[in-house]
């Protein structure tokens, strides 16, 4: 079953990520660091996807998922990440979880699973 988010533009959710992290005292640069870690996209690539209206499905299809992405665990929106079977939803929830952790003030090295 295809999720509604698959056809949703990444750019329609991105401003909410920015608002969420900035409201908690984090920066857009830190948000980009998280997106880059997960997807392999640099700032220019992120900007191109936002400008092009890339869907979440195409955004993650073009991404090179970080080898440590599977270390992103816990629950997001009441759903345990480990129980998500759909590959696209899993990647979207990885991103949601990383943004949540950033907004909650977790140190960047813990958010990026380097410590």
C-alpha cells in the first residue's frame, strides 16, 4: 500500500522541520547536517530538491542512506521504528526521529550516532 507521504513534496514538510528546530534554539545549519548525514545530500542538493518539488519517494530514492541509519531507534508518532516494514516510511521516520532529537537538544554527535 502506498502511503500518502510518498507523493507529498519534501518541500511541503521541510518548513515544519525548520520551525521545529529553530523554536527549540537549534539552527537550519544543524538541520541540514542531520539531513546530510541521513541522505548524503549536501546543502546544494537539498536546495535543488526543495526547488524542484521532489516527492518524499523520489527524495529518498535518490538518497544514499547512511550506513548507521539503522541505529536510529525508538518511537515516533507512537510507532516503534523497528516495527516499520515499508522502506519509504522507515526512511521518513528516521528523518522525523533525527529532527525530534535535534529539537529536544540532544548533542549532535548523539543525533548523528557517532558517540
